[in-house]
């Protein structure tokens, strides 16, 4: 009986401690942002679903670049900001991945000018980037890959009335433009 109690106590402690380092979505706080080039290595091909190609052709890949225009700076000024759009937190929060994270979490391959990129939605990739891990969905999630039951909830965090360009958001229509599932085999 003592052995059973000891085992259960040890199990509870172990599970409790694992909860301190791993949130429910699998993101461990010290994972690093690795940038789009590492994702592209595996996510360009037809068999993988051409996710990288879809992203490259999307407005998401240009999101940061739009902040570097004179028009964006004019809008930022009209909104009362004293910094250029590409330096304004309220703009960056939806136009750039990694602007609010500690610089130590950005690898040398990460580039903020990639805009709204893979890790914006899927989380920092340092621990799930390898092919061996990504081939096992459960293992990838355990290593920080974010997968959503309701992706629309994530999208409307930026596609909403706070945006100066908001003219409504039809999720189904917009998702059809960027949908990038892995093809079923």
C-alpha cells in the first residue's frame, strides 16, 4: 500500500511540474522563433501542400512591408501616434511576428520583415521544426506547434474594428485564399 501511495504522489508531482513548463497548447516559454526559411525547407512541395508558396503569395507575407510606406506613416500620424507605423506597437501587433517577444527568443534566421508568418499562428518553431518531430502531429504539438480547433478566433484578433482599414471580415472567404492544410495521403 505504501508503494502505491508513493507512486501516486510521485505521479501527481511530476504532472504538476510539467504543467509549469508546458501550457495547454504545447508552447514552452523559451522556444525560439526560427523564421520562414526553415519552414520553407519542408513546406514548399506539392506533396506537403505548398504552404510556404501560399504564404509567399499572400498579403500576410507583405504585412510588415506595408508599414514602411508613406501611406502607413500618414495613417499612424492621423491616429495620433508619434512614431512611424513600422515602429508603432499598435501597428506591429498585427503586422509583424516577434515584435513583442524578448530579443533572445529570435534566432539569427528570424526576420521581422517577413510579416505575419508561420510562427505567428503556429508558435515559435525551434523545438518542433525538425522533420522527425513534424511527422508526428502529437509530438509536434508537445514541442510547441499550435493547432487550432477554431482558427477564426485567432484571425479576428487582428481582422477587427481596431484596424483603420477594417471593412468587415468574411472568415470563410479569406480563409479560402490562405488555406494550407497538408494533403491527405
